[in-house]
C-alpha cells in the first residue's frame, strides 16, 4: 500500500515522465514515443491543410 501524507502532492496530476522510473532504456523509449506523437500531430495538421486546399 502507498500512503501519501502530503496533500499537495497527492492532488497534483502526474505526467507520464514522472510515472516512469529513470531507467535509461525507458527514458529512450519515452523520448522516442514523444517524438513519434509529435510527428503524427504534425502529419495530421499537414493532411488537414492539404484536404482543405483540395476541396
């Protein structure tokens, strides 16, 4: 069981980075995932722009 005495820390939102232990292999996977996610968002924007101009 995990008990948190500090209410401030208990109520704050944790990011995925904070949940992953800083193992170098996990850090590399996380960074790769973030880059992939960013690129997919860019591609979505490019596709939406292209679709807009084609209509």
